[in-house]
């Protein structure tokens, strides 16, 4: 089971934190700080795995990957495989990249809820449910499409015959994609 | 904006993020965030906020909380948002509540209703959002509220919903297995779902279920194998691929499941060989995910019933991992090596240089993993090098958690494999010096015990040498500043007990040092207490030896200081010291005999000396004793009172509340009690009753003898030296024997095959001399291995020592039923006292037992001692073949073992059935250790082994 997903920048600022078991805000901050202090002391060209038992308690492993200014961190227990989780991070970043074209740190901050949506499509209740970035994209797009739907529905209801209005509605849909 | 879809954020939010990003200090950041909190507090409570604005506020709250600030004022608004009709607003609400709230939060009650409604929604996206919240927010109490809806969703037309419903159900199972235990069959059903994604999702809960109870899922082996086969053959659509691997997470889960199901089960394992072999062949080893699957294959192969071909492929993959430049792959390689090494120990030989490279790698993670591997492969031959390295590493790190772990490992290895007492003491000194405060206090106690009892060597000479060397080293170490408290306690105790024993140091030397300790660590009361008692011992020994005692002035002042100490313990010790000094030689010798720390202080718990008195009383018409189990509730306390009366030594004050008096069962209450209850209507246990007190000290009850047995085991279970283990067969516990059983054969093979490959390894690639030396000391069975006869002898000696030990309590137990006594002390055990006879008996007899279990052909090859290793898996298989039958067989075996006393005593005879149990669990590093220990103790000499036999048996 995956216990936590974190994204933080190289200065230790948290950019995304999701814990699959409830932890108090203080505990979360403590863990994030603990993880960062280990991460920033790691040299280049070493393995992406860290023994996380001293931070997260028994039976916990940590895999991280460093992209530009960000660390992507997954914490999990022995029912997952380190290399596979490393690949999962890759999928996550690829998906973000597809979503934002050349994803950067700011994209993640500004699209906070969308990142969560993407992550929820990949990892559900601590288990990996989807590993194909195009499938994840499809699901996320489906959700974003609904953004205007209540509004559109009311438009359509009010002006069923008004051709211009439905064209406008279609236009709205298109720009929202 | 197009790319942001519905997740648009306002300029304000962007500004906030920017200003936080530009903040120079934590204080500045905090100021900005606090400002923001103020703004949000104000705005969020304004009436009629447009939904879109509200949604953004909530996101801002989430953001603030992620930065570590309290956003609880907004929780209620997030809850409100979940009620909204618009999907996106609702989703934001759900996102916020899943991040904000825990399952026991007060606001959950407001959400459960919404979740219930949303789970029934027509829009599957709403359902998904609700399921997401279910996973995080539903606790044991609220599970029933949503369970029916979740169950319905298992048949939802959308596969995404089915998948998430299964995960939600899995989550329920994790939170409260009992509340969904009747529904676990749904996971099986969903395994046949049309959609591979849903099927993949069911593997997660199934994995957990199987890990808890393997046997009820054995029937699924065929299905799992066929699913894995289809996945590996790319029968799934491309949509499930991940970096060109077909559904890797499904493959990994399946391999994990198969590893569980095939563990120790030959029949099940045979079904898996083909598919695992196929994956080994086809798997793409250039990508991370491909290697992840390969690694999982190795884990699977090392867990299921061994197959030589697969082991070979696994070994190939491991060598590829280890040779790779990637640290990740090396890490996986080391881990895999640790798993495989138990099955084919010779594989470590090929990779020794790679392992040593990893040990010297700057990457901490890799280093630790390598130490773990070394820990698993420690034997008596390489223990010195490994423990040395471990301690060096332990000194170099600052992470307390890992330091503790590695310290306890060092201690464990040192206790099990110590080549000499000298080395053991030195190693323990180093561990204590550098991690003293981190090691368990028990370790200190066992070190003291070791020094007191010695290694069970023939002559006391060696023991006293050990003691003087310990004393010497401690006196030296005391010069160093800042020693850990635990270590000081050991030092004080040893100095007190043996400081003057060999006459090298005078009493004033030792007492001076002890006073220094008490002074230097005056804040540590435990150390002071140890030091005071040590002083008392030294003086007592002096007085007993009829030497003149001159108390050093600093001792005098220390004693006076302690006489007025605030700690009653210290005070008492000081007074005792004062009293002892005033006594004459004879009295002192009685209360403080020299070197008597290991003598058992006899406590006659059965009070057998009162038997005559009881007999007399009963003859005069007193009521006989009623065992505790037959008395009704209130007697609990009167029992306590009785103990108070007769066994003043064995209890303290009770601090827990008295039990509520249970309704008395009239029929069982003896005459006397009925009489008294007539007088006092409510049974009042507080009043002592004559009748009870007279009946109490009667013939020992069953409970009493059980207690005694327990104590017996406590005495027998010597820490450390595994050579003691044979003696555990005196007690009826089979668990100890199990260990011996497993290791009995395997250990032999470990050593023998090591030797075999050691020779073949000679033409080696040129490497630095130092590394080669290290490799040789780690992996090679050098000539010093052949201490075996000596150790075997030692073992026997030790066990004879044990037998004597176990006699001691027996005397106090004579009244206990003869049956129990004879079961515990079979005549054979005494034979263990003769070393030579024992070692041969130990070698042969397990195989007598094997004859009953194995085909004659196999037995023929087994007679030779060492090759038994290769057969032991077969034995396991015999037991596992019919999983249900295990227990019956187990019982039968125990019985047959008991009927033949010469067999009973042999470790590893009656224990076979449990072999399967232990091997079905995850690989246990202890096994390998114990294996080697056993080889030593059995005195099995590996040179007598014929390598060809292995091939025949395994091939």
C-alpha cells in the first residue's frame, strides 16, 4: 500500500502532500521536513531508494525522483516493489507533462486541485489503479468537461430553439477543452 | 487557460503563491500566510459568495494547510461544498474534506448522508468522487451506513466505478475485517470480471487475504497462473501497457501472490514453474519496470518450492543487476541475493566482489542493504569480519534508529557465533561504548550472565581467565570519559563480582575505581546503586577472606552521602553496606558467598516442607485445599491474602482495582464457605477466614506445577550460545526444536557447498589484494573453519551443564506429580553429559526418523549426514501435500517420537511439521543463523559430503 505522496521543491517547500492514512497537520509537516532533510543530503548518482523506517515507522520504504527543481516522493510498505514505484513516479510526471506541456514547478502550484485529480486517478485508497498516462488523461478530461455542464444545461433548457445559443454552448465546450 | 480546464484559479491566488515563493525567510512566509488566513476568514463567512469564488477559497485553504498552518475554520465550508449539485464544486469539496478531516472528526456525520446519496448518483463521476471520500473518511462505525451502496456498485456498468468500489471494500476490510468478513467472497467473484483493470484491482485485497490465510486460496493457483500467463503474453489491450510492459503492476501483484501460495507447497509450485520461466525469458530488462517484474520473479522463485532451472535464471538476473551501473539495480540485486542465498548459498560466491563494492559504496541506502545481506550470511567463519565492519559503520552514522538496529544485530551475531570469549567481550565493549544507550538493557544483563556463567567450558580456568580479562578491559575503559549508563552498570557489576577474584588487583584499587564511577556519574542513580552494591561485595569478600578491611576515605564519604540520599534504594544499599562491614567473617560468608551469582536461590513455591503439617491437619478434620480454578470469583482476593500469609517473598502490593465479585456458584462452594456466607450475605472477600488459610498449603495443584515448569524454561533458555538448544528438549515445547529441525540439514549444506565452491574459485580475476582478503574472509570457508569437533564437544558440554541446571529446580518439585517429572527428564538427556557419545547420536538419529518419512532411495543417500540438506525440502513437501492433514500428522509424529525416547531428544525429529510453517512465512534471517549454529553444535563435518549427491537429488 502506498502511504504518502509528496512533491517538494529543492528548497524544501511542500508543493503537494497527500497521506493515505490520516495524520495531523503537525505530524505531516514533521514528516515532510524529515524527508527533505534526508533528500537534500543525498548525492547525485546514488540510488533512488531510502530506508524510511526511521521517519515513517516500521515497514516503510521511500522512493524519490528528482526532476529540475522538484522532488517527487512516494512512501509505501513492503507490498509494493521499489522499482515499480519508481516507474510510477515516471508515469505521474509524464502525465503532468502531457497535461501542462513542459510541466514546471509553477504549474503544480497553480493547478493544485487538478494535480490531486490526476493523482486520484492513479492511486486510489493507497493502491495503484492506473498506470497508463493516456488513460489517466482521458479520465481527467472527462471531469474537466463537466465544468460548464450545469450552466450549459440551463442554457439549453431555456433556449432550446435558439440555435445561436447552442452554438455558443458548443463554443464554450470547445474552449474548455 | 485552455490547458487548465475547469481548474482555473484567480489572480489573487497566483499572487499569494508568488509572494510565498519569493519569501526570504520562514518568518516572512508565515506573515504572508497569516495575512491570507485573516482575509479568508473574513471573506469565507460573507453571505452569498458565488460558488466559483467559494471553490477557490477552499483550494486556498487546502494550500495553506499543506504549508503547515491551521485552516480548521474553513472545514465546515468544505463540508458544505460536498452538498453542491455542480460536479466540480462537489469534487473540490470532497478533495478538501479528504485532506482536512480524519475518520473520527465530528463533521464526518454531516458528510455520510451526502456520500450515501452520491453513491447512488446517475453520474458516474459523482459516484467516483464519493467513493474516493469513502476510502478516507469512513470508519468502523460508519461502514454499515455505506456498505450496501458500495456493494451495489460492485456491479456498476462502468469499470472505473467497479474498480473503485473494490478498493473501497478493501479499505473497509483493512479498517475492520470483521464488518466485511462475510463479503470477502466478492473479491473472488470480481477476479473473473470482464475488465482486466477491475481484475487487477481485486488482486490487492486478495493479496492481503492470502497473506493472512494461505490455505483457503490454494484453489486459485491455477487461475492466477493462467491470468499471469495471459498478461505476460500480451493478451491485454495496449491500454494496459506501462512503458511497453504489459500491465506490470498486475504482474507484480500476481507474482507476489504466487510466492505466498507456492511457499512450501510443491504441488502448487509446479504449476507456476512454466509461467515464471517464461517471464524470465521474455521480460525486457532494459527498463525499470521490466526489472521490477524480474525482481519480483526472483522473490517468487526464492519463496516457492525450489526448481533448479528457475534458480539458475534468477541467479543470472541477479548477476546482471549487480553488474549494472545503476545503484537502483544494485540495490535490488543485493536484496534479491539475500533472498536466494537461503536456497542456494553458493550463489554468493560468484558475487563476492560486487557485494564488497556495494559495501564500500558512498550510497548509504546501498550500504545498509549490503549489511543486511551480510547479516543474513554470517557464519562462525566470517563473524569477526562482519561484526567488525558493522561496528565501524555503526560508529560512523548518526541516525539513532539505524544505530540501534545495527547494534542489536551486532550483539545477536556476537552471541551466536563468537569464536572466542575474548573476542566476544571486546566486541560487546565496543558496542556498548558507542551505542550503549541504544541497546536493550537485556543485552547488558545477558553479558553479565555470560561473564558469571562462562561459556560452559570444561575447566573453570578458562572462565576465570575470561573474567580477569573482562575486569582488566573494564578498568582500562573506565578511564574514558562519558560512558553510557548501561555499560557502566555492567562494569560495576563485574568489578564487584570479580574485581578481586584473581588477586591481580587489590581491593583498594577496585573500590577506588568504583567510587570514582559513583562520583563521576552522580546524576545516574542506577549506576550509583550498582557501584554501591559492588563496593559491598568487594568488602564482603575481603572480610570473608579474613583480610583486614581498610575503607578508603572516599568510600567512607560516599557511603555517608548515600546514607542520607533521597533515593530510598540508594539509602538501603548504603545501610546494607554499613551493616556488612560490621559483621564477622563467618556471617559475611553466609550472606555473600564468593562467586555465587549463578547459584539459584531456591524458593520452594509448593511449600512442600509443610506437607506433614497439612496431613496432620486433614487427619484432624480440616478441609482440603481447593485449587484456584475450582473456586468461585471472590476467592481471587482471599487467595492473595493466603499468599500473603505463606509466601511473603513472592509478592508486592497490588495496585490494580479489585475484581468485581462474581455471583458465587453455590454448589461448588465448600462447607466452610457456605457457613460463612450465611452470616455475611454478600460475600466479602476482605475478611480473612481461618478455613481458607488452613486449606491453602496442601498438595501442589496443577497450576502450581505449571508455574514451576515455566520457571524451569526460564532457567534453561540461556541467552546467546545456541549450543544450549539441545537441552530445550527437556521441556515439551516443540518450537525450539523446530528451529533445529530446519537448520539441521540446511546448515550442513551451507558449509559444505561453500567449501566446494571455494576451491573452484581459485582462478580469480585480479583485484586489489585487500579486497580479495576481505572477500576471502567474508565468503571463503578458510581453514579455521575446522574447529568443528571442538565446538561439538562444547555443545555437549554445555548441554550437560544445562542438565545439571535443570536439576536444581527439580528438587523443589519432587512433590509434583511424577508423570510431569519423567516427561521432562527423559533418561536420555543425561547421556548428553558424555560429549563423545552425544555427538554421534546427534548425527545419526534424525535420519532414523527420516526413514519413516522418505523413500528408501533417498534415505540411502541421507545416511551420510550432510546431504540431508537437499532432502529436507522433500520432507517439507511431504507435509504440505495435504495441507489439511498437517495437524494430524503432526500429532502422530509427536506421539511416535515420545514412544521412542532415544528419538525424542534429537532436535529436528518431531519438529518437522513446523518446518512448513516457518518456511511459509517471509524469509527469516534468523534461520540462516541458526542453521549454522546447529551445524556447529551437531559436529557435522562437511568434508564427508559428496557434491554429486546434490545434483542427483535436485536435478
